[in-house]
C-alpha cells in the first residue's frame, strides 16, 4: 500500500475518533481497535467518506493474545504501520481508601500494560520514520483523588513512553505522550478535534526537534 497507515487503539467517539479523522484527512488509511461495534461502524463510514481505506476489529486490549493477533492481522494486511496511536484508560471513581489493589492493577493493565502489547505486536510492521503517540493527561501530575487510578495510569503510561522512545530511537521510530492540560469540552481549545490537531503536530515533528512528552495547553 502506498498510503501511510495509522492504527488507532481504543477507538471511540472522543479524542481517538478525532485522531482517526485528522489522519484520514491527512492522507492516511486507518485501522481501528475498539470495544464498541456500533461506534466502530460509524467511524468506518465517516473515515471512508474522507477517502480512507478502513479496517476495524472489536478487541479487549487487556486480552494480550487477542490484541496481538488483531494488530498482526492489520500489519499483515497493510504491510505497514506508520503511526500507532494509543488512547485507552479506565475511569474508576474511587479514592485511595476505597480503591483496591485488584482494581488498581486492572486499570493499569488497560491504561499502561496494553501499550506494551500493541507496541510489541506493531514493531515488525514499523520502520524508520514510524511514530507512536499516546493521549496523555494532566492527571499524571495533578491527580483527582476521587479517581486515584487514573492518575497512576497516566503517570505510568507517560513514563513508559519515555522508555519506548529511547528504545526505538536508534531505529528511527519515535514515541510521544501528548499531555492534555485541561478538561475535554465540546467548545473551546480542549475539544477532541483540537487535541487531535496537537497529536498530529507532535507526530509530524522531526527527529532533531523530537520530545517524548509534548504538553497541550490550548
């Protein structure tokens, strides 16, 4: 395939959907991994109307083998993965006195561990110039105590991105966490579309100016 390919993990109606549309508008074909068939079907129609070839699969990315198999199928079909965008996180409204260890680890498996799974599965289909992006959050630095696991996820995934970037940089593949320093809204500077523009800009950054964390403050 001559068109570049983006794989969006955790595809849904929010930032991840906006990322898929932004890259489709930028000339990318799109592969979607998500958990809601109806949402994936709607995104597929929208992206197709924008000129993208679209593939999608319903996958629980905490099921390591199922996630690896889905990514591999996309890679084998397209022959390439140029951008991998990772969006999943779990929102659990429990403070540190009610949050259980089991609940915390379950959330971290989604918001952090699944990134390892999809990066490892995508790596054979990525080459120099490839990019990995993650939807970050100010919760990494300023956690809301009533959703304690979210801050742990966002701090953990940002840290993991730094390690992924250092590991893959010698191969010309870079990773970035775009830290959204505000609450998502339907209007203003923190709409999903504006965040998607920031992710597009981060991914388009050249190696000489690369940073593995980019804050988006609107």
